[in-house]
C-alpha cells in the first residue's frame, strides 16, 4: 500500500509495510517503508487510524520525529476540531 503525506490510513497498513516501527511517544509512530526507502511518521487519531504527517529518509527520521513530539496533542486536537490536514 502506497501512502502519502496527509492521508488517513489504517494503523496496521503502515506497520505491516516495514520491518521497523516505533511508538516512543504516545500518539506518534515512525514506521519504515522498505519498498520505498522511507519512514512514515504518523499521528494516531484513533485506535486503528493514523494520519501520515511526514515521510522522510532514514537519515532524517530521528530529528523529524523528535521535532513533532511537542506538537502531538495540538495536532490531534486540531484534526478533531476541523477534520482537515494541519500540514
């Protein structure tokens, strides 16, 4: 399954794509997409759905993931309030 930034997808779909996934902070997931050579960084919207907030190369994933951690709750609230992408 090819996903794009801003797309809402099933959480299992991005986790199954790669060999690595991590949820270091509640509500934010980094999952490798080995087929496309990127990491999907996703915001958890519900138990089973996530919003792809960024797609980065391996060398960028750590920095981008940690940049987004302080915004998790604000992004979730904004998405719930207007249902629109915040990117």
